[in-house]
C-alpha cells in the first residue's frame, strides 16, 4: 500500500512511518495539513492516516474539506479524543475507522489492510488469488502453484499493485508512484523494468503484460504458463 500519514507528533510520526515501511508499505509522512493536501491532489494513495489534533486547522476540518472535494480513499483517524460524540462526528464526516491513542502498530496495520479489502471488494478474502498465484497481504507471503516464492520488498509491492488493479493498464509513472515514497530518492531509470523482469522470472513469464506505448497490466490467469 502507498499511505499518507498526517501526524504532527514527531516521535509518533517517525515510529508509525518507519514501522509501516518495515512492513513493506510506501509511506509519506506530513506534520501539517497544507503539504498533505498538496500531496493528496497529485499522488494516488491507498489510504490516509489522519491525526485530529493538528496545528492550525483541525484534522476534522481537513477531513470535511477532502470529502466535500470528492476524496474517496479510505481514512483512518488517530485521536486522543475518546468520547462517543467525537467518534460519531468523525465517522459522519467521512472517516472509515478510528484508533484511540496510544496506538499499537500491528493493530494499525491490520485495520489498514481491512479498509483496503473493503475498498477493493475483498472484504471476506484473507488471500488474493489469481490463477495459480496466491498472495497474503498480511504476511506478504506469495505462493505459486502451492510453492513459496521469495520476493524483495519492491517486488512484493509491485505485485500487490498489479493484483489490486487486475483490469487496468498502469503507466510506468503510476507504478513507480506506488513503489517509491517522496523521501526515498529518485529510482534508477530502469528500476521498474528490473522489478518486472524478476517477477516474471520468479513466478511466471505471463504474469505481467507489456502494453506497448501505454504501460503494464496483470496477465490473464489462464495465460500464466
């Protein structure tokens, strides 16, 4: 997943962003609303983790603006405000889930996975299945014809993006945006092609289709010889 975290506490923000990156996610962390707003306008995130007690404009104000502006991605709210009325207000303004501080990283990650399953229509599926390929987004384990496949973090992230968009052709830039966060530096010019080559070699040549002039797409299940 590519995640945006909006949390002004430096220790908590560092812990959450670092911990989620270690779990294989691409994370952009911001400490105030305006830069997060700019990032949301130009970057395809899978979910937003939103603190309410932000400097300047309150997190609920940002949430209301984003929902009124058409932002549809799942939003998980982090807050120390633990009254029922405050939770109801956040949910009514468009939050998909709530976590009360202090936060356990594993619970946050599990709730994000659950939101993603609901958003992609996989609410009842623990594993994502595509032909002979099975992927567990919780453990990041990949199996091909019942045999485990060892992938790097980037390869796993790329596979997850393709599985989330089985009917779409994704451009090189769209895929790179899902694999590299803003603080990770510029990837090598052929980085994506290398990752795709490794997926084809480790899993199946037909796993990723090249659509000349447009980008790449997940291969049909029956074509993965």
